[in-house]
C-alpha cells in the first residue's frame, strides 16, 4: 500500500461516527395547543390585584352593536385586526387588601356551554388562592357572565363569602313583579339570578347598597346604571393609587373607545348606558387612574386617554386603550 493510500485509510478509520454515518431521524415535537394559566398580578399601593380569566366568548358583534351599522362595526373591527365573530374575554378580578380577599364578578362557570369552558377556579388556584379564602364578592350586575360562578354543582362556590350588589339590581332580577312584566321568552335572566343568588340570600349573605357607598376601607361602590338597572362600578384606592372595576361599561374595545355612543343589544337602557360610559371615559382619561374591564382582552387592565385628532389636538369624544405592560412582579 502506498503512503498516500495508507493515509486515506487511516483518515476514514479515525473519522468521527457522525461523519461516516447518516444522522438518525428525529420526530417533530408535538404541538401543545394550551395556554398558560390565565392570571395576571400587579400591586395597587398596598393592595394586590389579580386578574383572572374565566373564558373567551365568540360573539357576532357586527349584529349585536346598536346605534351604529353592521358595516361600521365591521370596518372598526378590521382596522383593529379583529375578526368577526369576535373573541370576547370574560374577566374577573381578585383584590387582596391584606384584611380581605375580594372577588369582583365570578365569570360564566360554563353556562354558555362547551364552546366557552370555565377556567376561573383553576386560574384562582393557579394564582395561589382557594374559593374558601374569598370572603367578599362584589357583583357589577346580574348577567350570567358575571354571576355564573357563584354556584357550583348546586352549592355556593365561595362558602365563606358575602355577596354585594346594588339595591336596584337585586330589586329587578329578584323581583317577582318585574319578572311577571317581562315577556315569557325573556325571563331566563330572572331564573338564572334566583338559581345563583337565592342560597346566599337564604344564608343572610346577600347585601345591597344604594348609590355611592363606601363598602370597606379603600373600596367604594359607584352607580353606573344603564347596562342593567343597577349596574355598578367599584373604585379601589390604596396609597394614592386608584383602579376602577367597571364591569360592562363597554364591550368592544375596537368599536366603543373610538365611538362611545355605540351601544349593544344587551343594554336594558341604551341611552343611560352611553351616558354612564361617556362620564366614566372622560373621568378615567382626565385622572389617569387604572381601569379593570370585564370584556377587554385579558388581563383587561390598562389606562385610557383621549385620541389624538388629525390636527394634533386631543379628541374629547374618542379614546385610546393603553393596556398594562407585562411585569414580573416583586
């Protein structure tokens, strides 16, 4: 064997296996197709605020919005890269004051069927809490996507909690006379309210307030009637910081921030709902406090500001949503 042939033979013999053999095929990683737990936390002064996602509803907003046209709604959705039907978050919020654990609204708890499975309790537990630790539930109004989580399998989901609601809201949904005056095909809301609240009432754990009411240190109920007869917002303040939990003051960010006069079929009194929205939008933009919204894309926390007009001046009739920036917390 020549010296050259011997050198080639030695080179092949000592070559790494990876150079002499083909790589073994690797299976592709399977897609996971699930999200992380739906909770988001921030501090408001000394209060800990935790946003909890219950579910996401897909709703035909171009057909549900009123005081507008389907074409205008579709155009607004398209400008904001939103599909139609539109995914709509159902958010609840937990407030730990250090003395109380307060839940604002309770989600649907599966009342919309398998297309909107409930994750509120799983997310509550993932956030580090249990239903038994909740001692107060503040209800913005008695639509099913806000009270659905009050009962689970026929028992109170939050056995140690007292539920608070505006007197006008209770006076409507738990009122036999109001139910009797409602067409039979529209009485479902009354049945749902009884199913979810009667057990708390029987146990003496359903309390009402009327008008602007200081419920606890740093927690104030504010009337925002219109969407329902007793729809309420809750202002929470600690160390000079403020957050307003505004329930269903609005439903579609892509539409109603730009044109607050746009209403929705779910309103019991659309003009009053718009009046409440216009008032609170103006206050929130002027004062710069935090907002926590039930139906803005999770976590539904942010600020609003007046929209800049084409001449560079702020437009007092249109607004922009500025979502909270993600942080790692403490």
